[in-house]
């Protein structure tokens, strides 16, 4: 999943080779990568789409962006999209 996050980040930042080489699990998503607000929204939407998860924004916090590893830990607590869709249909 780490590689997929790196691919998404590089595509949003237009795949600068130096970015890919500089990323590590400790990379701070806010300060080291420098995503602006639009890029952050694109990142979150692509993560949901490509990793098939639903990000729970009620439990999402700034601390989850302090590193790629922290973000991945948060993502592991999120539901798959299919499961979330079925829960929305429950009576």
C-alpha cells in the first residue's frame, strides 16, 4: 500500500523524479511534500478510489498527515468501500 500512496503523491505533484526518491515512511505529508488544499483533496479522493477505502473524516485528524506511515495506519482502520455501501443500505 505504501507504493500506491507514493504513486498517488507523485501523480498529483506531476511525478517529479526527485520527489519519488525523497519519500520515505517518515515523510510528512503536509510539510515535506507541500500539497496545497486542492492537491490534498485530489490526494484523498484518489486514495479512496485506488485503494478502495472510505476515509472516515469524523475520525480523521491532522496527526494522520504527519507521516506516510501514520496515514497508512489510519487507512488500515477505514472500511472498504463495499462494506460502507452495504452499511448505508441497512434499515
